[in-house]
């Protein structure tokens, strides 16, 4: 079923909400909203913004929206010299707003290939993603990060691509570092970065670095 935009009046009404900068409503051919993406200034809690969206839709358009189709991305300049830095200036609403954690990582090597399966937990739900790539150690962080993003695909609801994933050694410890590019509807690409110290094994640190980059996007 094609994704359409048939409710410009709803978009305009939602743009009048306090702190909202832009809105994109994706509908089915019958003009029923399937996704609502809201870009807002930081400040008002994302949960409140979602409730505001639901209230406007119901009061003005007689649309009873499921909160799960509303995603809120909050972007603001925390530092003038890092206006594109992830410092994770985004947040979206999810069912129950459960914290996403790494529950298991399975790796396998066969035929010169490195396969990774990452399972994430969010409340009572589990999400699994996998990725395959060259066996070379230099490729492994990227494969782990790709598997983690695959597990997050359903939770994110937005396009997110991996730019880099590396293990960086400091004077006293090793740290996993990732750079992601999040595609925000009608806004464009937002660069997100995340890091996590290596506490045991490298795959665990890389997966946690991906979650760190998306911590505001995954929290509500």
C-alpha cells in the first residue's frame, strides 16, 4: 500500500502547537494517518507533545490517533560549535517508553565471514537483528553496529544509516565509537554519535555505543 500525504490541514494545525517546528503526516490511500513525524524544539517532554498531537487531531479533525504512530524528534543547539553533533538531540514516543538494552550478542565465523546476531530488550519485547561481513578484525565493529541497527529498525520508525564504527584506544582504556545518520522526515539528515567503554568484549561495547547515539530517540 503506497504511503501518501493527504492531510495538509492536519499538518498545518499541528505546526501551530508550542515548540513544534515541522510536521509530516503519512497516510494510506484512504487518508488515514499511518505515521506522524514531529520536529520540535527541546524543552517540552515528548510524551506531552504526543498527547498534544492526539488532542488536536481529535478535537479538530475527529481523528483518534494511536500514540504509537507519532514520533517526536527534538533538535536544538546545545553548543554553537557542535550544532550537528548527535549529543542526541532527538526523542520519539514508543509503547511504554521502556528502556532499550542489549540482552544478547551471538557471533559466528564460517567461510571467511563474520556473522553477528544482536538481541535487544525493551520491556517485555525482544528485537533481533543480524549482519554479515568480512572476517577481518577491522570490519567487525561495523558488522556489530549494523546488526544492532537492524534490531532497532522497528523501534526507530525512521531511516538510520551507519557511517562509521570503530574501537578507539585512549591512554587507559578502549572505547567503542559510532557515527550514525538519522533521516528525519521533511527535515533532513541528523548526525548522531555514541560511545561506550569496553567492559568485557568488543561487540557488547559497539552495540551499547549504538544505543548511546540513539538514547534520546529511543526514550520517551
